[in-house]
């Protein structure tokens, strides 16, 4: 008689469907992907290896942004006139980045300059995470993304500063992601409205959507494309551009903010006197990777054009062209154009015809291996570790050794000399020191000049340039403003010129010279 054998089939050996979903969910939340690993490594690198606890403050504009934010938190009101300079006489002023100022002021109130450094470290890390996501949206190659991360970080790193433009990078990455993914228009509107209250680059939101609309209008005129489909795409992007443009009016200044930004950016005499709006010196140290980023971006744009992706080509032409004219555009080359170039290069490699068989096999093997790596990476995100890592980094910033070093670099700012200023000094100091002095004295001692170039205007800038360069008429400018003291970098020729007028040196160190006027 045959005995019954217990049933132990495959169906019993496999985990239940609910268990599979649970395991998948656990993996997704706790197994980090490349994007998270890279963003957390960048956060640590930026704040500690790069010494972001000091280098993020190497531009003194951080100082007045912090104090403006604290003032708004205290009063609950936007400043309408300039409270920080004696040279302009309470001129009307646009705090056009008031949202970023409030964030900086709040971070400073909670944790001092460590909090501000932490805020911008998080923004830079978030930008890296979004950068990798954009690579995947553009169907870029896994290994190429790893390789392009280095020039991206170098190119963006030249403007790693505790200033609102870093926050705008997050909005720009989200805007390009939205152009590729086409989310609900309500999200585009909300994002554009928030952007308009954070940074003056908000006008790029409708520009990007309009550029994509133009590309879809033009595609049927160039290629044999589905006209109805392209028209539908163009209508959506046109509507997105309109929604975005209207949403940017949701700010405390309304249309006047747009008028102010347009006036500022169209003042060529003013922008010609602002260093960061000048062309980048490609002979400078570290320029090789920046040049590489530019070259890859242009290559990607040309490949995209050959692949019928007109919007990507137009985006490259717009941003890379602007970056050649102004160094401020260079980070956008790394952040926005390299992921799109990755996608174009990957498609080009996959479809490259006429190669010798050994090259074709090598490229196919490379693409297949990279695809397998991306398949493994796709299963995770590890976002559950992000807050844990953020808390750990913040606690590191607050350790006594690092906290003592956090702030404006004493080898670049008059940290010691400022302590010797008399309370009633009518001080001549350059814009390089202005923002730091506003921060140092919490805005209670007015400055001659700081980094708010839109406030001071081109005529003041001309006068200031004549003064610091000791050009004809500089003595009259000194008399006009009635300076009692001057705090200047040691290498300024104005130091010796003032001494020639009878001014005396009261203090000097390796950074700055403090002089007292001949008539106290």
C-alpha cells in the first residue's frame, strides 16, 4: 500500500505576495541607492572636507542676508527702505530674496552660523540627489553618471556659498524634471510662486516651459513628426509657461518685483562692474573639469539635436551660452546639462552604426553592465537614513572644535580689526567687508557699501570704483561722504593715498588696515 507523501510544493516554499511587497518596501526605504549615497557623501564633503563651515561664508553677502531675515522674523514686516548704509539715505529697497533671508535668519537664531552652514549643506546635498534623479529621467547611463558627478561637483562648487542662489539650484532641477515628467499644473504653479519669494532666478520657470513649447512647435517643421501630437505637447507647455508666469506674481511686490529684476539684469553698466557676472577664467586652477563639463554639455546638445530632442539642444544653447558670458551660469551647466548629455550620449552609443565588431561588442558590454547596475540600484532609495545622517552631521557641526572655527574666514575678513572700530565711526570700507560688518554689528552700525548692487546702482558703483582705484576725483569723494575712518584690505592703493592726506594707521594685521582721518 502506497503511503501519502506530505505536500511540500513550490507554492509553499515561496513567500506570500504580501510578504514580497513588505520586503520590497523595507528594501526601498532602508537600502540606499546611488543618488542618496552621493548626496550624503556630498553633504559630509561640503561641510567638513571642503571646510564649508568657513568656506560657505567666504562671500560677505551672507551676513546681510542673515540680518535681514532676523529683522523680518522680529518685526513681521518686509523692509521697504535700506536700513544698513549711510551713503544712500534710506533709499527704497527690494528684499527680493526675502524667503531665503527668513530661512537664513531662522537657522541662525536656532543654531548660529552652524545652522546656516547646515541649511546650505542640505540644499547642496538635495541638489545632488535631484541631479542623479534627472540622469535617470533622461535615461542616462549609470556608469557615465558616476563619471560625470566629479565635473558636476567641481563646476557647482565654485559657487558653493551661503547665499540664496544655492536654493535656486533645487528649483531649477525641479523645473527641468517637471519639463521632462509633465506633472499637474497646480504643482508648477505652487513651485513657481515659492521660487519667486526665494530667489530672483524665478523668471527661468516660465522661460524653460516656453522653450519646451517652442521646441514642440518647431519639431514638425524640421522632422517628420506627428503634427497633432507635437501641437498637443506645445499647448501643454505653453499653458505651463502661462501658469508659471502668473504664479510668480504671488509675492509681496507683485509685478514690481519683475520690473525690478528686469531693470537690474538689463543694466549692462552695473553688471560690468560685478565680478561674478564676468566671464570665467578657464586658465584658473581647477578649470580643467569645468572645461570638461562645458565640452560634454555641448556634445550632448549636438547629439540631442541629431536625435530629434530639440528642447534639450535649445536648453544647452541657452545655458551654456550664458555660462560663457557669466561665471554665474557655470553651475547650471553641471547641474542641468550634464544629466541631459548623459541621456544623449547613452542613446548615441546604443545606436552607433558602422563600428568594427570588436568595438560594437565592447560598447554593448559596457551598456549591458551599466544597465544591470542600474537595475540593482533601482530597487532602493534608503530615504529612511536621510534624517539620521542629517542629525549626525548637525551634531558634528556643533562639536566644540568645529563650532569654534565656523563663520567668516578670519584670513579674508577683518575679524580682529572690526573690534577696534569706535561706535560713532563713519567708516569707509569696500563691499567685500560690508556684509560682514552688517552681520558683525547686527546692522546697528551703518556701512558705506555692501553687496546689494541692485540697491546701489551703476552711478554709485562708478563713484566707488573711482575712489578705491585712486582715480582723479577720489579726494572729492572722500570729502563728500565725510569719512572718519577707513577699513581696507592691505593691498588697496587707497591705503597709501589716505596716508598721504594725513590719515594715520590705528591698527594693521595680515588682512586689513584701519586708518583714522586727519580730522576726527
